[in-house]
C-alpha cells in the first residue's frame, strides 16, 4: 500500500546522470541542477562539457569502478547504473541489495541517443550506420522510465527548463514523471522503428515478421477531417520534397485536410520533369480537378483551371516550377487554400502575400516519382503496408491493339492522361485534350459512371469558358484499370473521345477492342494498373 502512495508523490533529485549526444541546453541544465544541490554524474563528451563549464561532476567510471571500454560501447551497462535506476526505493529487499553492493540511487537521467536517423539520411556506409545504433542510451532510458515512480527520465532538451522549475519548487510531481516516461518510451520505440525499417530495406527483407512505423510530432491540429476528430501531424524524417519538408512562407496553419490534399497535389505534379514542361495541378479533396502542361506556368494554370473552375474554388494549387509574378497574379484571382511549389520569385511572393490567409509552401525541389518507399493505411486491427506506386506510363511497353493508330498528338495526350489517372481515386477516367484535362471522373463505383460524370462536368466547364458542346469533344481518355465490358468504352465515345489508353487484362478485352474498332478510335494498352483507393 505504501508503494502506491509513494508513486503519486513529488520526489526530490539527489543525483543525476547526464549522457547526451545532442548537447543543446545541457550547460544551463547542468548548472541549474548543480545549483539545486544535485550531484552530477556524466560520460564522455558530456562530462567534458560540464567540466569546462566549471561545474563539479563525477565521471561514470568513478561511479562504476570500471573504465569505458571497447570504443565506448561499454560504459553505462553496469549494475551500479541500472541498479541505481531500477531500485524500488520503498522495497526493503531492494534497499538491502543497494547497501550490500554499494549502489547509490540515481534520481534523474538525461539521455538522448546517437543520431541513427540522421546517419542514414546522410548516406553513410553500412558499418558507420551500425556504429550509430545506441545501446546504452536506450537501456538507461527504459530503466528510468520503468521506475518513474521514483526516477525522472529526460530525452528532450526542450523539457530541461520545466524540470529545473519543478526542482526549485520542491521536486518533480508524479504526473510530470509519467508524461516524461511516456515520452521516453515513445522515443525508444521510434528509434528502434528507424533501425528495423532501415535493416529490412538494406537486406531486402520486406516481409519481416514485425513492422513498426514512427514519427516525430510536428503539430497538434485543431481537429481532423471533421471538428469532432482529434488530429496531429507526425513527420517520419523521410527526406522527400513535399508537404512535410516544405517551408511555409506565409498563411494560416495547415489543417489536416490541407496537408492531405497538398501531398496529393505535389506528388501528382512531381510526375512532370520541370526541365521538360511546366505543369500545374489543382486538387480538391485529394483528387485533381484540373491538370495541364504547357511552355509556361501561367498558361498551364489557366488550362488546368478551365477543366473545372467551380471545384477549383477553395482548392490546392501545385506547380513543378518556380512561380513567377504572372502565374501568381492568376492564382490569387481564385480563392485558394494552399499553393505548393519548388520556389517562388520575390515578386510572386509579394503578390501572394496580399492574401494573408493563403498558405504558400516552398519545397526546394520535386519529389522523385521513381523512388521507392512504403505507404501505410490503418484498418480495424491492423495496418496495410505497400510499396509506393513508383511506376508510370513511361515504364510501360505500349501496345496499340486497334486498327487505327493514335496520332502523335493523341499519344502525347494519352501519356498525360495516364499519368494523371494514377493520382485519381478509382474508378478513374481522365479526358485530356491539347495538354490539359478536359474532364475527370473520380471515385465512382462504376467506370461507366466515372466516364459520364466527367463528360457532364466538361459540358459545364465549356459553358463557363463560353464554348459550345463539351470540352471532351476530340479528347483522348485514360482509364486506371481495364474495361470489364464495352459499355464503359461506349460512354467515352459518346463523350467525343478519339483515343483511349488502359491497362487491358479483362476477360472481354476482345469485345472492348472490337467496340473501339467499330467506333473508329485508337486504343493503347499499357499492361499496368493504377488503382488508388
């Protein structure tokens, strides 16, 4: 019973063990502890730092009676360290063991770990990465966190000031020790996750028996997809240009939906090499409502906007090139939530700055559409994990299966449509004409419905542009998956399509090809499906 009462109490700090790789704030922290009468014990570089600050500090070897050995691999893995951390202070047997073996209590541990994640990101060699796997640090952290009833564990320099304040006020409250322990276990879990993920990738062991994924809290949001849902953004540390690594130049804090949509927009526009063409994607609810390529960004933006000017209101705009003043002037004419681009000229930034709530994110480059990686989706009771969809129509051996061959311009537009379809929720139908989407059908339960929805919206878009008919007249079409029946193809023909690109592979491919021949349109098969759920 006494132990449970103690667990809820404030505890004082008599001895602290300080062993950090990141020495940010450590001098001030050690000084504050010393001034509060805390005995300091330290290791290696941390010991030198504290000594050079003129503070009294014991070396870990003095505490354990053993020198550091094996290039520092063994220095804190000792009973006098872990006994001092793990001893239950109100347990008579533990107290007797401490007295018998001359183990003094350690009341606070400040540890941060070898920079494994940064070492991997730097492109270091296998051997160097292995050397940056911390062993003693996580062991001390876990010991101290387990015994948080009596011990305070610190893994983040940002917590130093609050801890010093608590010590000055008489001791560290149990609730604070609980939170610090939870944070400590989260850190060691993330650390081990980084190691296991690197190892699995390094030796091509994708189906490793246990999988863990971790991130560092970037921000807690006001809410998630809806106001009643809690949400936060955790960054994995992956060095991939995009929403997680971008610099936000201006505007309100990004919401949960903003981040989701911005990621979708930038991943799509990164399909197009900036040195080859200017590309713009306008996204709404993670689906493109307009995509176009052109010789310059302004033209590409206006072509993309024409696809669906109604849905573009309140959307996300992504570009694959530096935003110039002319493009910025056009974008700000429409209410836009986020603009994301590799860069923006000072003049463009000044124009965008006039819209104070408009977020501007600069990524410094494009994401590599060919890079591998893992995508994770939660389901009830589990995680679905798959490799990134890093293939595109450029990787396919295209096969014309109809009597009519596509024209040169049709083939260019077919490839554009196929790249866009990869980023549209299934069932996806993408009409393209002259380097711009003419209609987008997304997320319908039937491929026929997607074809018809896109056509219907293209009629509205044509009217908004002062044109007769539908934008889909004379367009080409991409389908993210095969046509199970000819009716889907017939809906495209009715909308004015002249050529189609699709994966093929249906039991009724012959029927679909026959329908294309009967309509006099060209059909190209890629052999590659791009479902996106």
